C-alpha cells in the first residue's frame, strides 16, 4: 500500500524532529510491502513569512488529498506580536477544524526505563489516555474586544452543544472498552453552564456503556488528583481547554513533554499526528530536541490511519529498547543529540 503523508514541518524544532520521524517511518516500512510518499505542506510561522497567512488555502487543499498528516510544531517569538488571527497557532487550529478532527487522543504512559524521571516518588503504573475535544469550546467560540468606561474589555466564550459533547464522549467510552473500562469526565459544573450540559450529556451516554465505570471530576480536583494518585485514571475525557492544560501537566508524569505523542481524529481515517509539545525555539537547530514524541506519533498514525498495528508496535518496541539501554536525550537525563537517539532507534528497528 502507498501511504500518502503530508508533512507540516513547521517552526522551531519542528523540521528536525519531523525529519527524524520520517527516517524511522521509512525504516519501519522497509520490506513490509508498504511505502510512504511525502508531500510537504506549508503552515505556521513559515507560511506567514512566505504567504502572509498562517494557513494558506493550498495547504488545506493538499492536506485533504493526503491519507494522513504529520506535524512538527508551529510558532515562535518572531510571530508573537501578530494579531490573534494571524498567529502561527491559527494554522494548527485551522487544520484541526478544516479536517474535522474533533478527537484528540493523548496517551500518557510512563516507560519503565524513565521511572526515575517521573516527578512522583513511587509511581507504579501510569497509563492514561486523555481524550480531548478539539474543534469546539473556548478555542472556537465568540471572542472580541470592546471599549468600556474602564478601558478595553476582552472576552472569549466557551460554547458546547449536545452533539459535540456526545461524539467526544463516545470516543472516550469506546476507548475505555478496549482498555481498563474506566472513564473520568472533566468539567467545572459547579460554576460553568457549558460544563453542566457537558456533565448531563456524559451521564446519559454512560448509561449506554454499563461495563464502563464512569465518574466525573471537577477540573481543579483533577489537576490535583493527577499528581496525587495518577493510577486511578484510565481514560480522561475533557473539553478543548481543560484537555490542553491537563495533558501538559500529565506529561510531567512521564518524565518530559518530549515524550508525548498525539493523534487528532475525525470521522474518516485521515488523522493529524503531532507531538503535544511546542516548537521550543530556545533549542531549535541545536540538535538537542527529543524526537520521541514525534516518532511515537508516527506509530499512532500507522495504527489509526493505516491499521498497520504490527509495524507500529515495532516502532514502540525500538523506542522502549533505546530508553531501557539508557540512550537518552538531555530532557530525559542523558546527553544524546537528536540525531544520535534517532540512530539508536533506527538500529533497534
Ligand atoms: C497543543 C498546543 C496548541 C493547543 C497550541 C499551540 C495552539 O498547546 O496542541 O496542546 O492549545 O491546542
Ligand atoms: Mg497544549
């Protein structure tokens, strides 16, 4: 099979880590009867420099013709002073929306080899999946500014409808059925009306999954529970904003934000795969970035978009062996460069 993959290398460390992930993907596909063809898609800061917009229409057009998309990271200080609608991050939000990728899957797993990097003293088994709603909520609600007698006021709105809540809930429950059968839904129902609807819909949906243990948790409590007793979580389902915040927090349970991959999925097989971290401009071009989150994103792509689970597993195993043998980048306590750790993963493959 030919795998047509769009590459949004992006900004900062984006190009370096995507290049590593592509090497790993090509190697993993060797002799499998499958091969990847790549199309580079311009988005983010690079697109602003070239086309004056973060997400040119041609990028969306081309993305829709790919089987799947791998994205590095977008953004950087150079574009930080641009108005909101022209910031590089708009590219990411636009791609998610245009491709209908409403479900963001973020597995949070502590590799046994990195136990000493986990913030918690005696973390036994951390294996959580955060299912984050990705095309609604405050990220996409009404926003603006008004002049008032107290100066300028600014607002953003959190809006969710039943359809959006139910469809992300369903992703979470289906996921839980394949795992430890537990769903924790995150909200702020003691304050927010949108959260009260979220909770109602999740409760009703949970009745369709009698085998799944369901509970809801206020987001502030969840932030605490994640570092107090992370083993209690199996699948966490959260709004766009709460999922964004909790997934960064959870990444620290795995040792480094450089370890967490993600898949953004919709109703088709076409997904967008990216590390959860940003463009890390401070280390860009220095061969220091940890490429593992992006490499693991490729593994997720193989499973979800192409049903090539066996090949995906090979990548996961190669990463695991690399870590177990203490080949580590700086963020996880070693001194290997981006290229060196990639070489090791390729060797184990
Ligand atoms: C993420 C990032 C993005 C988000 C930013 C870069 C817009 O933090 O993917 O978690 O908030 O979704
Ligand atoms: Mg984030």
